[in-house]
C-alpha cells in the first residue's frame, strides 16, 4: 500500500488542531503507521526543505518549522500521496478549496498548518528524514 509523510506544523500544534487533522485522515480510512511529536532541529529542517534553498521565503520557512513542536507521521492508504495533498488544499490558503485543511484553518502561506509529500520520491525521502524503518508499523 502507498505511504506518505505528513507533518502538522508548529502553528497547527500550538492551536490544538492535531486531533481535528488526524480525524480527517482516520475518517477517510487511512492508517497511521507512525506518529511522533518532535522539535525540528535546524539540521532536520534544512534536509526537509532542501528543494527550497535559495528561495526568498526559505529563511522564514526554516524559522517557522523550527519554532515549536511538530507532529510527524506516516500515513498509508490507496493513492494516499495525491489524496492527502487534496485534503490539505493548495499551498496558499487563500487559493485552497473550501473544506480543505488549509482553507478551513489557515490564512497565510507562511503558517499553513500542514505539510504532505508531493510525490512517491519525496515521500520516501521525507519519511527517512523523520523516521527509522523500525518505528513504522505494517
Ligand atoms: P507545499 O507545502 O504545498 O508542498 P511548497 O512549495 O513545497 O508547498 O513550499 C513549502 C512551504 O514553504 C509551504 O507549505 C509554505 O509554508 C512555504 N512557502 C511556499 N511558497 C511560499 C511563498 O511564496 N511565500 C511564503 N512561504 C511560502
Ligand atoms: Mg512541498
């Protein structure tokens, strides 16, 4: 079964949206295969957002993701990578479809509540940054 990496960003955790977000995935029928709360270090943040190095928003992005605890998880299900991206909504909450997580809970890109991998390759790369295979359940 396909798997993806999801992280509830510091603003989502601070605002108490963890349960709400997990509920959306669970109701859809996806399985939570791994879950942890962690403080993202500068080193983890740089690896995670490698593709954005050099972009104008990069320093702010690193500051944001390291600003407080994050809830990281591996979710499994049919076509879960694409579907989680749909459930999250567009990067810019103002362009996200109504009913998506970002449209329902966020106002600006700089604090858009949630991360989800955008491809199979990204999912595997990001899972490996945050989890050891032994931490992931079948
Ligand atoms: P994604 O999270 O929807 O995959 P990416 O383009 O991978 O979007 O960007 C990673 C994160 O960087 C976004 O979720 C958002 O928090 C932030 N970001 C992306 N583009 C901008 C921008 O133009 N201004 C400010 N922040 C941005
Ligand atoms: Mg992305």
